[in-house]
């Protein structure tokens, strides 16, 4: 199932919290070789985790972490504006109607539907929060994921070639993508709405207050 939770309430889900940060370490540090910080607990964290982002997590039936990502408003500090403006020709993306998605992580052995479910969660947030776009920076391996899911970005800029390429992209937040993501994730509209309401009944108001 999908869980939506802000960083300051992660302690209410200690098993998912630990699984997310450890799986991020396994993916970004060990498998991809990124220069990220892994602490003594084996958690991969950065300064953006201290900004109270909203996490979308896939919880497996046994309560363990299956995948996750995080969202932050572009009206505050974001990775794309702080580190990747070379991908946008120096232009900072800052709008209350655009949120940044980062740290897309899949646990080892995650089912084929987990990527689609996480992207569905992003779209649900975007639609219910009246956003126009989601922005993110991604590497070449993710192009295949987005193609399989059926919700791909408009590429703003790319550096490098082949497997080393990184790009910035904008995902349109449009209702027309929802049926496709629901189908790919194997989730009904009613169940998705239930998960959203169960996780954070006041989530829309929190987003609007921050924006």
C-alpha cells in the first residue's frame, strides 16, 4: 500500500523509516556509486531530508519498505535549483505550482508494479494539491522506468551521453494520466483514494499552506 507522510512524523513508522534510508544507501551508494552520505546506522540522508519533505512510500504486506521518493516545493531549497541549474540554462524553477521529486528508490526484489504505484502517488498529490508540474533530475536508467510507467517528462536539458547522461524534466500534472498509472500499478481508483485519505486527511491543506 502507499503511505504519504511528512518527515517530522516518520517516527510513527519506524520500520518503514529505517527501511527507506537503508534501501537508499544500498541503491545510491552501493549499486550506483553516487557520492552520498551514509551514517553509522546505514542510513542515506542529506540536507533536504531536514526540510520536512513529504515522502511517498510503498509498504509491503509484511510492513517492510518496497520503494519511496520525496517531494519538496520549489519555493524553497531544492536539488535542481541548488545543484543542477546547468541543466536549465541557469534558470531556477520556482513556483508554488511546481514541486520537486527526488530520491526515487526501489528496494531489492520490489515488484514490477511498485514504480508505477509511486508515480501514481506523485500524481495523486499533484492533482489534489492543484499543481501544474512535477520537476526532477534523473539519470539515463530512469528513462526506461518512465516509459514503462507511461508518464514521462518533457526534458529541459541533458548533460553527458549514454549511461552517464543526466537530465532535468517536467512532468505535467494532468488527470488524463491517472487511469494509465492506476492500471500499471494494479490499483483501483477507490483504493488509491482510500490510501490517500487514510495517510493524510489534511495533506491538501498542508501543501497549500506551504505553497
